[in-house]
C-alpha cells in the first residue's frame, strides 16, 4: 500500500508541476490571465492539501489508508474541477 501511495503522490506532483508551469510560466492572453492564475492557485492549494500530506504520511509509514485516500483525492477533485470549468465555459 505504501508503494502505491508513493506512486500516486509522484503522479500528483507531476500533474501539479505541469499545471503550474502552464499557468504561471507562460504569457497568457490578458483577457484570461486572471482565470489562469486562479486555476493555477487552485491546483497548487489542492496539491498542498491532499498529496503533500499523503506523501509525508506515507514516507513516515503512518496511517496508510488515510495517506492512500489523500493521494487519490487529488486526481478525483482535479477531474471534478476540470469538468466544472468545461461546463462553465461551454
């Protein structure tokens, strides 16, 4: 279970890093700049609230079920936020 949690946390970190690079590292259109920043901050906060504690708990070998559920919560909530954004702008 620990290995699965660490793999999920690694995947979460890669996704969060990719989103951060896309939202903060590029020059966006001025009309959507604030929306890009809001999305970037939302993903980073979500990462810090779910995947970072999951990694710490798993690394310390504490609460394996909680750490696994936290590491899997990041992609689930990320997908829900993405679907909500698509619906809002459709």
